[in-house]
C-alpha cells in the first residue's frame, strides 16, 4: 500500500520558502536516535566492569547491526510519521515497539547463527534497559523541539485555496481546525466576476482572481495551491491545472464534498488510481489464518482434557429428564449464515423452542434441575467446541443469537442499526461482552446496545493476545458467574 502524501509533512521548498522543511527536522530526529543507541552500546563495551576480552570486536559489530536494524524498524512502524512527530505519547509507543523488535531480531539472529554464546549477557541486558531510557529521553527532547519550532511557524508552507464555494469552505474549516498541519493559509482566489466574490471564506480573505494568484506566485509569496472546486467541473479544473502547472508551486486537488465525511479513512493505490478504503474485512488474510489455527488448536487441546467431564454432563442430562442430550438450535453466524449451535439440553424436551425464541429468564419453569446448574456454570456451552472444529464458530467472538430473539419486544436488528456488523466475524463461545458482565438474558434494549458495543470493539481491536486475555477472564467469569441462569 502506498501512503498518500500529507499536507502536514511538506517537502523541501525553494529558498524563497518561509522556513525550515519539516523533513529536515525529522531527519535530525532519526539521526539522533540512531546515534544515541549506537553511542550508548559502544560506551557500555568499555564502561561495564566485565571481562570482554577478545569479544570487543564482536560487541562493536552487534552494536552497529542493532543500530541499523532499529533505524529500519522504527521507519517501518511509523516512528517518524506526522502523528508521532508532534505527539510524545505516540512517539514513545512507536519507538519502544521498534526497540523491542530490534531486541527480538538480535536474539533470533544469535540463535540461528549460533553466536549468542559470544555475547555478554550483562552487556546485552544493560544495553537494552539503558537504550529504553536513552530513546525515551531523546524522543522527549526532539518532540519538544519540533513542537516549539512548529509554534513559531518554522515549518509552515504558504498555501492558497482556489475556489469560494461549499467545497472550499469545508476544506478551509478542516485546515484551520487541525493542529497538526504545518500550513499558513495566505488567502482564497476565484475566477468569478468580482461582484460575485465574497469578502472572505471561513475567515480567510478573498484576494482576487487567477491573475492575482499567479502574480503572488511569481513574487514568491505562495508555496502551494489547492484547487477546491467540484470534481464534476472537469473542464474548469483541467484549464486551471494547465495554467498553474507552469508556475513553481505544488498544485493539489481538494477532496470532493462527500470525501469530508470519510476524512479519516485510509487511501490506497489501485494501479495508478487512489481509492479510499471505507471498511476493511476484519480478521482476514494472515490474521484470519492465525485465528483459525488458534481456534482449531486450542479447541482440540481443551476437548482432549475435558472429555471425561463432557461424558459426565451428558449422563446427568440423560438421567434428569427424557429427551436428547444435545440441543441443536439455529443461530446466525458469519455473514448472517444460519448454522446449528450445539448446547447441552437444559430445558424439558417438550418445552424447547426452535422458532419465535423466548429467552430464558430467572426461575424459568422450562429449565430442568440439571439445566439450572449447567447454565449457572456455563457448562451447557461446552459442546460448541465441536462447532469451532467444524468451522462455524470461534473460541472468542460475538455470541450467536437466534434470528427471532427479541429485546424489549423488538428484534435485535430493529433495536441496534449496527447489529448486523457483529456478523463480520464468526461467533464465539465467549466474548468481550460476556467477560464484562453483559451475558445472560437480554430483556432490555439498553442491555443489547451495551453487548453490541462491546462486540464491535472486539472486532475492531482483535489480536491473538486479546483473545487469550478474554479466555483467561472467561475462566474467572465461570468461577464467579453473574447474570447467568
């Protein structure tokens, strides 16, 4: 994916520009962090009171390799992107991510090349720990420096907007409302008749027509021009581009009006065509493969350990009341596809419901004696491990509901507009909503809204570590059950 150029990170300007290019300041930041890591490692080689002997050359080589690896990894995780240049918290997070990845890279290379025995453990530990302090301190100083320069306008490019319509107004409002942009808005221009031009647009003065704009460009007073005109005005845009392309300024096209509604969406390059990504399919690609492996592997391991418990529960269900051991109810799963969800039967066989489902409530007369225990301990959900092995469910995900289930007398999909978004991923035996107490009967609309909010948060923030955290908390929720009956 190609990153679109951002107005907040302008390239070097001509000598007539207003100040120091931001790229030069960021280059200094890169150099400082590279040097501080290398210098600290080299200083430790002579300062640490350990006998390095003939290993000095090896440690010097490792220091150089690690410094270069850090520089590459810091770039790859976006440690020098715009949001990390001015935000200390974001800068610290990305720098630390790169430093930890560097340490893991060194450990892996040492293992594969069988050279780890030649490296002093004490030196390596001190270098890693001291490197954390050095990097955090260096980034704090650098961030404070670039913030101070930004406040003084040292990085600002002088920008002119061409157009005075609604599109120009929205664009100027965005520029003036952003504290990340390194831009000085000179003014607004338009080629309409003077009597049709406003005095200002969103507080920015209207300075004249196309000739006036070119005159200011020739005078070296403008560094870039943004055309804020409707994209449908193709001929007008082409004419302006042909004229302004002959001047030594950056020329950009402002987003069309509808684009402002999706301003925070990423842009990708499809061939030579930039397209905006409105929504990605969650947990797909390598992430999807990783989750499938996680599900199948953990489900198989869990079943291998708990099969005696499953046999005992099945026997208890059979002896408690007549009817099948398992309850197979239609539930909505991935992509709104219906599948049969397995549970140990907890209700009397002649009172089971497969259509127009009424959720079980406290002291529900349909629940058997054994079923009440199974529901309180969530043991009735264990057969869903077979749903996981079949590929219909995941260990962790939004809980599947029957299509006819209601909250406050209304279908779930009628209560919450974004309810269907839960089906972007496979349903789970447990989920983020359940471990936060939103389990059991959904008898009110507020309970459903909270459950959906937690489900969507899980989908947007999924990771294997998040799954393992939820599974660990599920054990606690089972031992100390709430809202389950």
